[in-house]
C-alpha cells in the first residue's frame, strides 16, 4: 500500500469505484485459488520488528522518527510506524529450515545495532517492549502522528466512524485505567514482533485454525505489556489497548452486536482463506482506498499475477490477531501467509526469536498430530484462552483438547513444547537452533518468567523507593541495557533504584509527578469532616470540587488551624462548611508546565501546593512533598558520585 496512493472514501462515487475493484480482487483471488496459481513447493518465514525510541536522559519517548528515517533512507528494511516515537524493521523472508532462526536473530541484532548507531546523534536509543513503560497519554496527541498521508487518512477515517464523542479506554489489573481520548492515536502504544508463515492454499484453513488455538498459550508465555501510563494492568495489555483504541462502537440499550475492527475472529475457518475476506468485506465498511493501478480481472485474463491492491488495502484496516496475508514471491508466483500479531516486542531479540520458533514449531507439529483441530476443542474455548492469557499471562488456566484443564505452565511444558520440537525437526531446522530457542522457552516457563512479570515485580519494588516516574525510567533503562547485552529474560535481575545512573527530571512536566489519587471534599461538607479527613489521611492540602470534578476551592492545614484557633475546638458542634473558610481562588497550573516552572511559582507565591487543572477540571495536585522526594533522590545521586 503506497503512502501517497491512499485516500479516504467520503466521495460516494469513489466508494462505488473502490467497491467494484474490491469485488474484482476477490474474484481474481478465487480464480487463482481454483486454478492452482499459488506457490506450493516452498515454506518461508519472516518477521517485522516494531520498536520504541527513547531519550537516553529522560527515557521518555523521543519524537524523532521522521528525522531518523531520513538518515536511514538507504536501508530498505527500515520503515515508519504510526507515531513519531516508533519505527519498524522488516526481516528478510527465509526458507523455514536449517539455521533460519539463528539467521533471523543475527539479522535483527544487526539492524538494531545500525539503528542505534544512527540514534546516537539524537542521544536516543531503541527499546523493545510491548508497551513503553514511560509513555504518557499526552504523548499520544494527534500532533505526534507521523506526517504520512496514509496514517492521517486512516486516523480520520476511524474517527469518522466513531459513534461517540470520544474513544474510551478501560482496563483493570492491579491498578485501574479509565480514560477518554479524542483520537485513535492510543493505538500507537502497541509494539509487536509480527511473525509470518507462508502456507499452501490447501493447508490454509487447517493451519489458520491451529493458529487460533495456539494464540492463548503463545500470549501466556510471551506476555510483555503490563504497564500503561504508569498503571499495572493486563499482562498483555496490548490486546485490550489495540481493540479499545480504535473501537468506534457505542454502548446501547439493545442487544444488537457490532464487531470491533480488532478481533480474534467469529469462528473456525471451514475451507478457504476467502471465507475471512468475505466476512471482513461484509462486516467492515471500507475506510481507505488506493488509486487504481491495475485491473485485476484483466491481468488474470492476460495470465499475469495481480497485486490485489484494493483487497490488500481493505485487509490492512481490519485487525485480526491472526491475519491472512497475500503476497507475490520473487518467483513471481502469488503466495498466502498467516501473520501472528499477538507476540509483543522484547524482552530481548533472543526471546522474540524463541517465541517465533515455538509458535512455528507448534504450528507444524500440531498439524501432524491432529487432522482437524476443530474436532478437539471448541472455538469458544480458544477465544476464552486468548482473553485469559492476555489478562493473566503465565497465571492463566486453559481448556485444551478433550475439555482438559491445564495451567499455562503444564500445557506448554508437557504438551506444546514436545510438539514444537517435533515440528521443527520435520522442517529440517538445525538441531542447534531447536535446542537454543526452545530451551529459552523451557527455561522461562519453568521459572514462571515473562517480561510482564519482570516489569510488574520491578515496578512494585521500585515504587517503594522512588517516585513513579523514576521507577518507570529505571525499568526502561534496564531493558535497554539488557537488550544491548543480548541477555534472554531468565538472566535479567530485578532492577535496583541505583541502576538508573543518570536521571534528569527538570524538563519533565507536572503531569508526570502530580498526585492523581486524591482525596477531595465538596464545598457544602462540614469543616469538621474535612479536618478529620486530613488528619486520617495525613494531608496538608485538600481540594474542594463540585459534583462534576471542577475545582472550586482549597482547604489547607493553615486555614484549619486559624479557624479552630478562633472558633473553638473540633469536638464542639458547629455548622461551618468548607465554603465558609476555603481558599476560593487557589493558584493553579496546567498539566504541561515543567517541574522547574512549578517550583518557581510555589517559591514566588510562598505556597505549598498547586492544584493541577485543565480548564476548571481537577486533574491532580502537586505539593512540596512531591518535590522533596525528587530532590532527595537527586541529592543521594550526587553524594554517590563524590
């Protein structure tokens, strides 16, 4: 799909023209399938590596992708992603045999090395993780969309389909995240390692169903996306983030079902890849079109292989976690692929390669041991396994063949790993590759270790010692170091606060440090109640808000001291309410000023707190205690270097 050839479909005539081309492409594919045009004598694998770009001082997203792409234009394997802090590399398709996995890992490491050398001039680095821990909601404004026509058209088309005033995101794990966003840019938090398997048309349905069945176990052992905006959520939060980020549906009092554009599927595949394309064209309105460069029916008549541009454009806007793909090989023959989109980026290149080897081996191995996986388990169980794995990772319990229940650990170690080894042997993969990569999986699973568990344990420990922002920066810093050392996950220690050698919070904004878990009161509440709340919660500042969350005042310990000194003891009955004594026009700041600016305001105004507002909506509060924690850590760092 060329970047400049894509456009939206607001014009009814253009929509009709595109629909005609889409139907022609479907008919052309059907003809090629029925007449054996597809490549069948070779099986290839491939992968796409998505990555985040971070500043080496703050470990926050670095919005430099556009400049980096210009610097790397001679490298054909480097490509753009949705946001200015992401890039994607494409690994060479290779025959699924021999030392294919060693070659895949070596190529990926070489591409990472080259990219990081270019990034040195920007004082930035790549990091491989499903969701970058230091991302914040304000990093996902539409201004950080890569300035590429295709992306802008896609964002506009999705937003136009929205049946609400905003996109909603709601996930619960250890913490809870419930926010609204004004664009589909939330999708950009997701970073994956997408693995492709070329298959013969006659095997497509069987192998696609196996891919669906394997999705849950693969997510469980590969989970690496537990942190979103500083909240500990699902072990593989990408699954919910991606669906909700572009979910244009709205709640309804009726039971009509609307399908999300990101989905697991609606049932097993019966006979052909065409069933998927027909369902997707039927269920999902086309969002984009591409300029017509070919007549697919005429090319078929001429004996030429069509690109099927219209079908590929439509397929690119329907996000199945196991996506069907059409392509044309170097042999000039068309081929079919299954793309596994559930594997997150990281924790290391070795781990990613091991995840790919496990999935690919299990695909081939299961195809040998079962004639039809749909006779061994229900689609409902496969989908349930998928959802449980996304939530709980290795802590999941799955329903497998014959309605048997397995822990993720037992299913992978006792059932799937042996099958994956047999599958790789069948493909004539080198014994050294099989041992190296499946042993990585075995070591991880035996240790109950995933990137998600490492991040969660690390963050929970660090939060007791440092600020939330510094904890997230420390985790990100350690990820980068371990990835550069090429260490697989079982060798990663839990970070210590001192592992972050350099930390520069001065240019970070108030939203990164403000307290959002606030206790508040209403203007009509009794002053006595407010005083007790402040005493119970050990607070010196208590925001007063209305029922809509708008700031209307501030109660401080000084105000209370003055009130009770003048008007009597707390235990004496009184009808005084907060509005009688509160500071009605407190000094406030917006969420995007820097910490230094906030400190300056507090010094100049001789105040100990700053409510953080957007308009009049109360978002959080900054107090001198927030800054004391930061400065205390900085003093400790300075002392350690003397």
